C-alpha cells in the first residue's frame, strides 16, 4: 500500500485501524468458524455470565441493534440462548450454551495467536500502550449519551 498522510479525523484513524486489526483476527479465527465480533460476544458472556441485551451491549460498547444483528447467527448455531428474563419479561437474557463455551475454548488459542502476531509486528510495549490508550478513550466522557 502506498504511503498515505495521517488522518486528520481521529475517529477515521481509529476506525481504519480497527478494520485493519479485525482482518487479522477474523483470518486467524476463521478455522473456528467465527469472527472477532462473535468471539468477543462469547468471551464477554463467559467472563460476565448471562446478561440482558442492554448490559451486554454496554460491556461491548455497542448499540443494541448492532448487537441484535450479531446475536442471531450465534443463536441459530445454538452457541447462545436468548430468553425472557424471569424478573422482567420485556428484557431478554443472553447466555452462553455448553456448545458456545466449547467453541470459545477451542478458539482461545487462535485468538492468542492473533494477539502474539500483533505483538510481534507492532512490538509488545507498543501493543500494551495501545490497549491502555484505547481503554482510556472508552472511559473518557466525550459528552454523548450512551446508546
């Protein structure tokens, strides 16, 4: 790729970098039959347990409609369940199934190899600094309401 000048827009720069990184993770995760977005959902459910759609969207820093679109194939493959809450039937609870956990566990080594590859190419210290900076970005109040 030809050398391009740096982006003027911070959001464009972050989105382009995210798409570039997503290609790496999607390619490496492909033998497991899932992409990075699906892996991230399964991993959050494994880490935090069953959650309603709003809470899961918040954990993923994603809007509910995008999350709903990503959940359908996981539900169809029986990797997750989506059921009404026992407390408030208007809420839907998303949970990882045994099949989903098995797939996640088998994909963890693939995900780890993507992490390793990025660390080798970008530098471990740079990768750690980048993750810290991205976390800061997600925590700063930029003055917009959460979706």
